[in-house]
C-alpha cells in the first residue's frame, strides 16, 4: 500500500486475516520492536478472524526501511490514516488496535481528529518508559472522541505506578480497562510459559467484546 509522507510517498506491507462472515474490521498495528508478522499479532489476528472480525495488519514505514528505531510520529500517523481509509472501503465498521507503540500512534491520530474508527484498543499502552513516570504520554488522550479500551498487564513496568495510570485513564472521555492478572508488557505471566501466538490469541475475547 502506498502512503504519502512529508518526505515523499513510500510503500508499506499489509496482511489481511479475513473472517468468513465478518461483522467488523480491526486495523492492528505492531509495537516498536517488531513488525506485523510477529507471532503475538498473528495469533491475535487469527483468533479474531475465527470470531467474525477481519483483521488488517500493516508495517510502519521505519520497518519497511529496515530501521530498528521508530521514525517521526507524523510518519506513523500517516500510515495509520492510510490503512484506516483502506479498511473503510470494505464497508465494515472499522476499529483500531495496537500493541504498545502502535496503539499510542493510533491514539495520537485520533486525537488530531478525522480518524474514522468506531473505537480504539490499546494492548499494553506505554504510558511512560520503564522507570520514568515523570514523563507520561497521556496529554492527548482526553482529545480522543471515540471509546478507548486499555488491555493491560498488572505487572507492566510501562504503567507503574498503577495509580498514575488510573488517573490518565480517568481523563479520557470514554474509556475502560481490562486487566490481565500477573502479566508484564508482553502479557507474559511469570511461571506460565506460553508461545507468543497463544498469548496474542488469549487477548482476542477482550477485543471481540469491545467491537461487539
């Protein structure tokens, strides 16, 4: 898919997990350290498709350029807008979801307005860098008009202390939280080893219910 960036057009990869009889479409973005083919996202997308939700995954431009670090937020937001516009062409209700960085970029796009999705789901919202709660990334969240769902691990260092996270969620217009007991930022639970695709699939009921 072609995306127009301030520096010029680029192409990004897109993958579609199609539901047999779709009731909605979810655009799903990856986190900062992995592309759209990560097993966590593939497991989640497969489980959602089996439950009647078509999933459209994509790579941010920096991944296509084989760079390790995310580029400018404006580039990620442009990619989000392009894929959402493509998803709208399916005629299905469109929702946005993202793992960590991918979810935060969706929230920034929604805060700017003109982001035609029914709601946004964040899988491990990165409120701040681990150990740096003095630099939260939440000022824009009250500007998001759509419903927001935070799916969070109780032991995620990106949202500690939890009281700060709860205060950030309370500033949103319409937001809820689904907690995963004992989970970290990758939704792994200490003492319970599971493959990444199984972990991703285990979160599908949260998104499916939110879309429903």
